[in-house]
C-alpha cells in the first residue's frame, strides 16, 4: 500500500490504528528504522485499555540512558495497509513536545519491502 508523507517535515509520520481491550485509536507514529522495537506513548496505551495488563518489563537504551519499560501485546496494529495481531510493543512516556505518539520500528517492517520516495512524497510497504 502506498501513502503520502510530507518530505519537508523532519520526521516521516505514519497513521497507525491500534486496537485495545476497551477501544481503538489512531496514533501518529514516526517511522524509525533505528528503533528495533515499536514504541507507543503510555497515555495512548492507557486510553485503549492497556497498562493494567503489564506482561513484563524490559531494558531499553535511549538517548538519555538505559530505562526499564513495560512491554505489552497489542491486540491488533494496522499501518501502511498491513495488519499484525498480538504485536508486542514498548510503553514509554514521551515528552509533551515530542509531537508523535510513538515510533514504528523495525519489528513491524521486517520481512517486508519499504520504499520511501522523497521525489513523489510516497511511502510504500509491500
């Protein structure tokens, strides 16, 4: 599936539909090929019914150091025309100035072909 993005903006943003135990929500995630695991803002996960069901916690390395964060399994995540069920993501509180709801990482992109065309302002995932 091919979608448009703004090549003038600092980040490539992707609309992601997340399903939780109580509701679903559309989140704006930054496409991040430097992130091995998809990360969602804690507030977004709380709104759709997660974080009461924390399965485990893992250590992650961020720009500011090592942190211990919850890992939850999302019922379903849909982005760029692709859907994954029972998808583990990391929960992390992002600063209010972040302007994103999280990061779409390599775990979602693996075994797919990602094409970013900055001339046409398109992103395609097959």
